[in-house]
């Protein structure tokens, strides 16, 4: 796009820029950004038909299964009044496999902007049936919020409950349902605070019970959802259940009107500590590399040899054990400390988790160093082979 920066929109300039873009597309036809920039330039210059032709070439030949490109073409057609073509493009994006959350939302928003609310709701409902995993959690939360704004909170709650029933192992789906119920409870509390000066204490308690709250200050639906999430039969990972316990405890501490619920949760959490072991996750750091180089790595397959050992020095044999520092003196010193370590008190679960995490970090760092050597070795071999072949054919 540097060659068209600052160019005026007269006909000859646009034609020259089109020639430049067409030449750029010869080696860059697989670059989506070049097509979109080309179409945007023509659209800004007022050449709408030419821009439409560029987008049709892109989505018809090179990016027929690329959801972002198809949706960009659909947005272009919608802005220029061609709703039928925009609907066709969004439907094509929705029908692609695997299903795309972006395509489902684009289809629903297209119908909403066109004033066809029933078609928008149908697009969202169809999306909740096709999507799964985190995408389903996000879409279900989106649908529930839309139903709430439309004055149908029960319909939104039903969508989230169906998503939880469909994938009870997904922590994000449970979090979406909890966020919806907590936001609804906060809205109810704001409404009760606005009417606080107009009703008496008995009426306030009746209004709380009617709207799903309790006199204890916590929402009954939120508590029920937490209890169901933490039930033994819920197939959540142990780490996810522990996070749910902590969030449930924090919610009860912040909203309960008495100390009964927080105390019960602390007792239940202590009693469940054996059934829900603490398993620390490393989601906040870089993922661990595999324990060994892949057996069918494309690099060593292209070289025609067996994968080198983890130390990166070639061959298919296992890497020799790393030598101990100081000639094994550290190992002897550690062995002499074993009787003293046996007298120490056992580690708490938190201390054991921290020790386990430190060991995993140390192991991942050593393994990552092995991997860097392995790939550096393979890239050096591949570069040498390519250069040798080039000079032989030159």
C-alpha cells in the first residue's frame, strides 16, 4: 500500500494503482491483506463495482473457506445495500466446518441491523446447537444478555442452563452462567435500593423472595448454581473446582448477611480437601514443550534421517545422562542430608504445590534448552543441504 499513499482519486491514478495491485497479486495471491487493501482502495476511490469484483475474486477463488475474508465481503455488500448477497455470504461462512463463532454473530447482527429480529434469534439459536467448547460458552452468554435486555431473563437463563447441561466439563460455561446470575442479582439489588424508601421491612423481604433472592443477602439462584458446580458428580477438573470453591467463598463473604454461609463453606471446603486435591496449573506461563522431539518431525523427515536425541547431537539413541556438577559432590552431599530431611515436618498442600511447580519450571527450562539445540541442529542441516543443492545446479 506504500505505492498508493497520498495518491489522488482521479481516473488515471486509480488505473495506475490497479496495475500495481494486480502485479502485487501475482506473487501474493495467497495474502488476504493484499486483497482487502486493494478492495478498500477502490471503494474509497468510488469504484464500488471494481471493489466488488476484487472481493468476488478473493472469496470465490482463493479464500472460499476463509471466514474473515467472507465476512469482510459480506460487510461490504451490506454497506452498499446488497442485503441478499450479504445474507448469502454470511450463510456460507456459517455453514463452514468447523463452525465459527464470528460467523454466527455476524449473521445474527446482520439480521438485527436489517430489522429482522426473528431471523437474528434463529441464527443465534442455530449457533448454540452447532458450536461447542469455549465458543458455545461465549455465544450462550451473548444470547442470555440479549434476552435479558429484551425483557426475557428466563429465556436467557434457559440458554445458559442448556449449555451447562451439554458440556458440564467446561469451566468457562459455568463461569458464563454464574456471571449472568450475579449480574441479574446485582440489578435486583439496585432496584430494591431505589424502592427502599417506599416499602417497609416485610415488603422488602417479600420482594427479595419473589425476585429470587434470600433474606440472607445472597441470591438463591447463584447459590444453587455454585452448589451444582461443586457437586461430586460434576465432571470438572480438580483445579477448576478449587477455583470455584474460592470464588464461592468470596461471593459469600461479600454478600451474605450472616456468617452462617461462609462458615459452612469453610467447613465443607476443609472436608472436601481430600476429594478435591490441589493441582496447580501453569496457565499463566508459557506452555511446556513436549517431553521428547516428535517422532515424525517434518525437518528430519525432509533430511531423510532419524530424529536426533534430545541433546541435539544427532542419531536416534537416547541422550546420555547429564553429569553431576562438581564431579558428583552435590549428589553425595544431598545423600548425606537425607536423614536430616526425614526429621522435617511434612509439607502443607500449598508448599507441596509450590515445590511441584518449581520442579516443573526447572524441568521445562532444561527441556526447552534441549529443544532449541535440536531445532538449531536441524535448521543448520537443512540450510546446508539447500545451499549445496543450489550451488550444484547453478
